[in-house]
């Protein structure tokens, strides 16, 4: 790297980074910025997370700074807190033995930064930048690979993946995020080592899948996972859709349709992207070919919702995300037409909840685009949203809590608490969904008394 380019990169670093590294040099130690921060600088992005490598031992680092957290001190890593910023610092090391295909069985601290860089995963992550001495180390030509758009393992890729099997998913995720290619040797090693992914914790797999889904085109990574054999191991239910033709208006099999829907879903909304990936995951299990040759997927949305819950719980997603995805998958099959009455619109809102409408509409639009294989006319969905907004603006009741009467009113009217009261409230909601003008206390109490007398209590 020439001096002018190096100077340009250094100008993108906050002053806190330079002053942090200077503290090491003043104490007689080396200190290099490494990993993702250097990669992002080369890519032209401004880094926000900063990892450092040093010849100082963890104990020496802890003596240099007042606030230090021993996050992984046995492996040489501590976290230094400087004001509102945190810096992760790891002592140069070599590693041996990876019996759990995740962590080294033994670590030896060393004084050579070049030996430390050898143990890293990909060439683009094995560069080091000294912001004080203004030097740049790139022994594995990571800058060249970034320029060529290549993900390349350092040394023997099979050995790298045997050390930490998650690196295979990281290679796919980086390729998806950065829109790079994986070099042929690295890709073949992923195919050969794919079964090792079974030993990786679900939380680590989840984090890589999440980052992949937040990329511009998740389909790139999901196809690569299928091609290398990672998908049947990490997301076997999604892999079941490969080759399952849908016929009719669908252009693609279940797998290709699902990953294209994922691409078409809003990038910033993880729940919708997960729902897009999983909305048809139950189709292979629901599939029936009737005597006429028609292929049907009866109740596939219910099966998909159940399977989505199992998948997301296995991957240990937060309960709130799981609940949102299940709800979207369960209700994704609505088909609005202009013939819907206002009562039908209110009933839909009552069934799915007003807060879910934007996400359901986004999922439906992504589903439609993936069916056609191209962007589709969204005017019908736009009209639907306008009609929902109109009903909500009119403050029409779409849930029991919107009714002009509550439990205390019904008790005063002679209707005791219990299942019977619940049935009465549901009947009142049905009445006002049909005719919002009925949502007044006198009218609802009159309906409630009659319904309770005739349908609940009995003669």
C-alpha cells in the first residue's frame, strides 16, 4: 500500500484510536488495529468497532488501563473501556488442537504479529494497521483479494474450517454481505467440511443467518448454503423445498420462491424477512397431488407457522421475534380484492391486529413478486392499506377493548363473569364489525341481554 493511500485510511480513524494505540507504544509494546476495522477501511467504509492485537500480555494490558474487562483472558483477550468507547485487545498467539471445532485446546502467547495473523480465517481479515507508526501489514494479500472481490481462506481452508466450523458460514455470509465470490479451493473445502457445522452452537449459527438475511440479497447466501451442503444441516426444513414444484402461477420451486420472497421483503425488517423465508416451509409436508393432476398444499400456512416456531426456537431467536414471525406466516394467505366490503376489512383487522397490517402487506407483496419472478402491480395492496387506514381513522371497533361496554357494564346488566361473558363480548364485537353504528352503550347492552338470555343462559 502506498503512503498516500495509507494516509487516507488513517484519516478515517477517530483520534481516540490513535491515542489508545499510542499508550501501548509509550509503554514499549506493539499495537495493531486488526480484523473487521481494517477490512472496512480498505472497503472504503468508516469502522465503528475496533479490535487490536498486541505483544503485551493480558495482565500488562490490565495494568495500562483503569477500566478493563477480562472477557477472554485465558485466550489472551480483554476489553478496554475508554469513555463511551470499548476496544477489544488480544495478545499475539498461536493455537493448537480444536477438539470442539470452535475453540483451541491450547493457546501460546507469542511476540510475532506475523505468526498471529496466520491463525486468522480469511485473507481480508488478516491485515494489520499501526496507527502510530503508520505501517500496514498484509502478508496474505488481503487487500488484493478485497480488490478482486474474493473470499479466500488463509493457508489450507480445510484446516481453517476444522479449527472453527463456523468459518464456513462466515465465508458464505461475507460473500453475501459484500457481494464477493468465494474462491474455488475455499468453496470445495466448505463442501468437504460441511458436516462439521453440526457441532457449532445454535446461537452462533443464528447470528450468521441473521446477518445474511439483513444483506441486500439473502438468496445469494442461501443458494450457496444449499450448493455446499450447509443448508440441509443448518436449516433442513428450508432445504426440503428444493425441487418441490408448485405449478399454477408459480415460476419456481418452493425453495427458490422462498429465497426470492426473502430478497423482496424489506431489508430493515428482520421479522418480515424471516417470515418471507419461512412462509411456505410447510408446503413439502402439505403437498398432495389429486387425481386431476392438480397439486395442492392444503393448510400449508398453518403447518408453516408450526414449523417456523420449531425452527426459530431451535435457533434461539427472541420470543418476541418468534411470535411476530409465526403470526405473519399464519396469516400471509389473505387475498384482497376491491370487492371486499368495509365489514370484511374490519374483520381482517380484527383477526390480525392493526399493528400487523404493514408487515403483512410487505410480506404479501414480497410473496407476489416471488410468484411472478418480477415486480408486480401493487395498486390493489395500496388500496387495501388506504381502506384499512380509513377504517382505523373512523375509530371503528376492531377488538373487544374498542367496544362501548366492558365487563363491569355487563355485570351491572345481570351477566355474570365467566365464559358466558366472553361469548357475549365476542358477539357484540361481531355485531359492530357488521354495523359500527351499534357501538353505543344502550344498544350494546340491549344486544348483550338478548344474546345472553337466548344463546348463553338458555330458557
